[in-house]
């Protein structure tokens, strides 16, 4: 195996025994058959994947396909997770998602600025390009059943605790409840895919992360209003709908989801939801709220993502992109990468692995592949979501076709789109120009005399 | 067909034709600063809907109540405050109305847009599909922005730079006897000049120093969060 030197630090390839810095636990003696010497002769490596969402199912599938004895724990297989439900095109190919799972193909997107400047995003999409909207319960159960078909043992149970062993060569104990019985399972490797409130992360002391809260209402619209959202999604920006992020109207199978999310003003989320509803009002009037849901969304990766023979993937690790809040693809991809890393390091389940294997094969590869993407999106969020003036500039810029094409290509294929340098230069100078102009208008707004505003309105009857 | 929701707010339905079914619903939460007024309306049999006469010039605080005989309250008609200006025509500023001495008065356009955006910030409006807003700041030519905003600031900064430069040149000359031309040949003097120019450009108020420090922290913060997992190695 070649030593891959990451530009930010170099890691020499050694198999060192991990430091025994596990937290003290009640003594539980299980005689493990494997020693710290790498090769396990009489059995395959066992792995437990906690959490059966896209991350967990992909990890389990990769593990089982590689010959590792895998157990997938999911507490409510039929649950519908609150989620935007949009996945990029590349996910359909990479994860072989059958097209009949897709509820809706979004080909148009409207972005609306605080001053209601509306741009139509999607003029550059080719006929085979779209954003797929799915129901999470449909996607999750498909991925789980596919994992099962590859040999994963599905355990419908709630994992209550993970016992981290004292000695480095002892197994991890997964404590779970099934049918009101407490059971336990010793495994060699654990993959924590249990989402934003991960118990696995707590067990290994992975540290905390800041979360945004997303709030969404599912609204069933009358048919004529639903037609407007046939394959259109809308994104609203403004201090009235979210002070640091955006609000959305996403079409689902037969209803729309209207929601918003915020990181810095979580206590006012209901107010922002009210703000979105007001902004969308004429288009959703007459609709019926069928469900209200909320969920935390991690803002950045946890301080520790791998410890011992436990790896975190998906939301549990904090792999949610800034600016867009996209998490499904990254969850599935990280699950798969982690699973493949374990398979590779254990040579198909015949060798014991340790922390440095996980870090080298999974974390380093992941960081190498996606850190730039995440950093770039963080930059975009800082620049464009900071104030109303910046948001106006963002919407102005999005009217440009080149920007639209680059954005969609990067989003749909998760690869930095190839542009031409002259257009790039124009885009950058337009960005600077728009930002300057909108900031100037913003500064003028701050200095504005409010008494002048009182006479400008008229009452307008909506019928 | 009840309108069900676990939050206190319900979506009121409004109707344009009475042929559709009108459920009764109650509207509960009204934020004090929201200017939505909900007026119950009696729907007539032939479906002519509500007839609320709205005077265009009236101030937005009026409330009207045309309920007559005890016909059931059927729907609500919403009165919403909307931005209106004679020069704002179908989603953009009508530049022909901004003429001054035969040319467009861009300063007035900028002022009008500032007023509109300030209004919308305080009274967010829902986007209108009939007259989508198409005005953006790129319609105003670059030189109008330069003339109004950049040039006065540039004058101020150049003035400062000139004052500082003159005084420093005099001061160094008095201390060392080296004239202005010879000063420019010295590396240390060139560095001082560079620092002076950069300082004048980036630090215009005392608060700017803190702002710059915060900016640097913010840009590197996310990176630090990603690197956190590798810190274990170093220990």
C-alpha cells in the first residue's frame, strides 16, 4: 500500500497499537478470539452499523459486499424523516437508484431576493438533467432492503449504548433493546450512522457540533396551485425568512413542503416560518397543512470522527454542506467510503483493523475528495448569506447563465465544473461589482429617513 | 373538512368564486407588527364575493366590516400592504419618469430603489407572478455608481494619503537630511509608504481593525473545524 501524503500533514504508514484512552466502563469480560496481531483465522471481521438511513445502509452494503459480517441496527424502519428530499443526479448513478422511486423531477428553480427580485434558475439544464425529489421513507427502505440482499443482517432495535472496551484487542459491545428485551452484541468495528443526535458519537466522546434547526410544514395544495409547482422549487432569501440561511418551497409527491432553517436564531424559527408563509401566501392559499416537522442539521464536522475502531459517517459526523444544507448524498457517499475502507484495510474481513487504518483509508480520502467543496460552500455562505444586501447581490448574480450552468453542474455531478477562464473572470468581476453595488444600496438604506416611507403604500386587496 | 395543524396558525382560505366549498376556519396568531388584516366577509349567493372598497390614498390602518344580516361567515379576504409608486411600473422602475435635463437622473433611481428596498425590509411582500420584479442594480450604469459613491470616498482617502505623505516626507527630511527623491530610493522608506497606503485603504474607522481581525478568524474557522479530527494525531 503506497503512503498517500496529504498536503496538510504527512502520515507514515505504521501499524501502531492505539492508545488505551477509552473511558472506564463496568467490567464485562467477553473472551474475544482475536488478538492484536492482525490476522483473524477462524472467523470474519464483524461490524455493526448503527442507524439505517442512507449513510448506514450504504456502509452496511459496502461492508457486506466485501465479505464482512455486518449487522445494521435501525429503530424505526418505517419512519419518515423530515427532510428536503432532494438528491443530485450523480447519486442516481452512483447508488443505482431506480427511477421509479423518484416522485418528481425538478427542472426549474426560482430564487427570490428580499426585494422580490426573481431569477429563474435552470435555463441551462439539459433535458436529461434534473433534481430528483423523493420521499425519504421510500429511499431509505430501498437502500436498506438492497443492503439486506447483499447479506447484511437487519436488526430492528434501538441501540441504547455502545460499550467501548478497556483493552485494545477486545470487541465493542452494542447494547440494544428489541421487543422490550435488553440484548447485546459484541463486534469488532462500529460505524456510527445514527444522525444528528448520535449515541455512538457520545459513546466515543467525539465532541459536539453546532446545529441549525430546520422547520418544515407539508401543505396539500389545491390542484391549480399545485400545477405551478409541477417541477419548480423555490428558494427565498431575506431577513424575514431566515437571518443566516434560506427558506424553501419544495414540491413533493402530491404536496409541497414549505420550510426554513436557521443557525443563529433558533428560538425565532416559528417567526421565520410565518415569514415564509407570508411571502408565499398567494401561491399556497387554500392549502391544508398535513404535517409539521423539525430536525437539527449539523453545521460542521465533529471534532473527532474516528476513534479506536469506531467511525462516524453522514449526519453523525457532520457532513452537511454549508450554504445548501445538502446531506443525503454526502451521507450515502461517506457510508460507502467508510465501508470500503474497512473492507480494504481488513483485506476482506481477514485482518483486524485499527484507528490508523480508518483514518488513512476513510477519513483522509474523504477529506481529500470533499474538503474543498465544503470549504467553498462555506465561503459562499459567508459572503452571500450575511445580510440582505449580500442576498440581493446573490440573486442578481444568479441571473447570469454562466453562473447557473456552473452551479448546476457542480451540484448535479459533485465535481468542480470546467469553465472557461474568460467567463470565470467575468463572473468574478460581476460578483465583485454586484456585491459593491448592493452593499452601497444597503448602506444608503441604513441611513434612510423612515418618515419618508410612511406614505408610499397602498392597500391591496387579494382576491 | 377541518383545517388541522399542530401549530396555532392556520392557513385561511380565500375564494374568488363561491361555487367552491368554503370551510369555516379560525385564524389565531397575528403578530403585532404584521400588517395583515383579516376581515370576515359574507359571500353572496351568486358568488360575487366580498366587495370592500379600498381607497387608494387611505392610510393602511383602516379596518372595514361589511357584515350585514346573519349570513354565515364563509371566507376571509386579506388586505395586504403593497409597495406602490407611480414610477414603479410592472416590476421595474420606469426610467422615462426619471429624466432630468434630457438624461436619466441615476441618483434619483438609486434613491428610489433604496426607498423600495427599505420599505420591503420592513414590510415583506409576497412575490407577484403577474408582475415579477426585474429591476436589479446592474441596470444602473457603472459610472453613475462611481460618480456618486466612489469618487467622494476616493477624494477623501487621497487627501488623507497626501497629508500623511507630505508630513512624513518633511519629518524624515528634517531628521536625516535626505530629500524626497532620495527617500524613494530607500527600501525602508518604500515599505513605510506601502504600509501608509494600505492603512489608509483598509482602516478608515477605529472599528475597522476589529472588523478585519474578525474577518480573518471567520475565514479560517471552518477549516479549523475540519482539521479538528486530525489534532488527535499530533498528541
